[in-house]
């Protein structure tokens, strides 16, 4: 560690010398100002910067416009350090660490692993600025998607492409829930729903005919936003993943209405599948209502209705069976009617044997795991309260990193 500190020190000295600017020559003393006039070289000004090898200092030329009185440092713009105290290398570290762990935890890790002294606030600001910038780029791309200007991506046909979506609540600060009803009536909401989507592909199945997900094929996208904005976002992700060259397409989700509205609107032609395990959960709810505190009868009821009807895709028979139940109380009758409606409405999305014959997935396990790893692991830790802006920036950052696009972001930034 002592050797590393010495190397950092030597590196900082070398870097300071490397970045040390000189007064411009006679023919470079004027540059254009954004106002349209010319800015003239005035003097050399000093600059401090925290880099991956520590604090450095150097001089660079300063230009001033006599028309609008705005000063500029062209060297800062070229180095991507305009109005920033941290070098791109440090910002990249802080963004990554801030996307992975609470900001103060990140501060300590940077100190230990990189030998850099930063504040938790700097980790937070940097991670949110980079995440916000990534989200901004996505919005620009979305705008082009809405105007149907997306480039067609050529490549091999994809045998099966899946889209899954789900929602998960994260705790937010008070101002983000003003006027919103909580889950319990009369109590304010403490959370906002993150909508998360994923896209993955399948090229084969195992000996028993069960589907195998293509390794490393899953990408995520998500945000706290309304269903319509989210639908467009997920469409863009699917497009970038080869929607137009997928031979077979499937959308899998639970019974939530916004999911199927989005599937109809943005993913026409896709096979719609209600997650089998959610559907089974609905049957269990019925079983518990019909036979409260009676395990034996609950299980017997499930055996008949799940194994013989739901799993076999015989939804019309299942609905008929539910509607012919004579419940003990009006309350239970209401609940069972709601469940019968749920199965009736989703019947075509529950033809499980048909889906199985095509070697398709029938569960939304991938997106549920995504809700835990992409969102929960970072945004649902105890004592955390997010602003929408902060949460959306961190979600964009996490998706970018998990989708293996973090390096692309920095490459694009360097090229800009
Ligand atoms: Zn000017």
C-alpha cells in the first residue's frame, strides 16, 4: 500500500506536468464565444482536480468575451472537467460504487480501495449526475423511437424473444407521495412503484422440453413513471434487442392490467402469458377463503382445481367451477366472483399446455429476480428514502451497468 501511495504521488506529479498548459501563440489568442462574438485570451489560471492518482494542479488559458463577459477554459471542456472537481476516472469510480451501495458505504470503499478521499455527498452527486445523464440519453433515443426514426438493426433471426414486466415499490421521501393513496385505505402512501422490464432470448430447450434462457441475454430497463411512458421505454429496449428479427415473441407478466395494456399497444403479435405461479396463487386465495384454517380441504380443493384445470389450461371449466360455488357469506361470494373474472379475462393467456408444447417459459421468474437484484438490493434497504429524480438516476445507472453498457456510455462521452 505504501508503494501504491508512492506511485500515486509520482503519477500525480507527472499528470500535473502533462496537463500544464502554455499561453496560446499569437494566432490562437481569439476563440469563438457561444454568443457569436470572439473571446480573447486573458491569462493563465490555476486549476485543482481530484484524479485517480490523487490531487493535481495545473495552469490553463482563460478567455473572456468582451461582449457578453462570459469566460471560458477550452482545456476544461476538452478534458471533460468543466465545472467539475473530479476527473472522469474518479467520476466513473464514484458512479459505479454509488450504483452498488449506499453513498457513505461507497465513500469508505473508495478510500480503502482507491486511496481517494471523497465525501458521501460527492458519491451521491456524481452517481446521480451520471445516472441522470444516461437517462437523458435514453429520453433522446425514445424521442426518435416515437418519431419512428429508429435504425433497423440487422442480424441473425432470434428464435424466441421474451419481454417481461413487473412493478415493485420503493420507499420515497414525503413530498413524492403527496395526494397519493396508500395501500391501506385512509393511510398515506410511503412508496412509489418502480416499473421494471426485461428482455431475453431463448434458442433451445432441454431434453425434457423445458426452455433454456440464452446465457447473458437479459437486459433491463425501468423507472418510476406512468404505464404509457414505461411501455415506450420497454419497446425501445426490445427494439434494440432485435424485436424486428424475432421469429417468436412472448410477453409474460402477472395479472396487472397495465402490463396487458402495454402488451397490446406496444408488442402486438406477441404471445401473452400470465405467470403460472401468480395464477396458482389466485387459486390458493380461493382455497383459503373456502376452507379457512383447514389445510386438508384447502389441499384437496387445490388438487382438483389447479392440477386438473389451471395447469391443463382448461380455464373455461375452471371459471365455471368457480361460478358454481355456493359461498357461505356474501363477502366470500364477492371475492370468488373477482377471482372468476380474473381467470375469465386472462383465459387465453393461461393455455399452459399449449405454451409448453412450444417449449416456452410460463413463469415471470426472470423479472421477479430482477426486481430483487436490480431494484431491491440497492433501493429498498432500510432507512432509505428516495426522491424520484434520485431513484430514477440510480435505476438508469444500474440498468446501464448490468446491461454491460457502462463502458459504451464513457466511450460515447469521450467521443462527444
Ligand atoms: Zn460572448
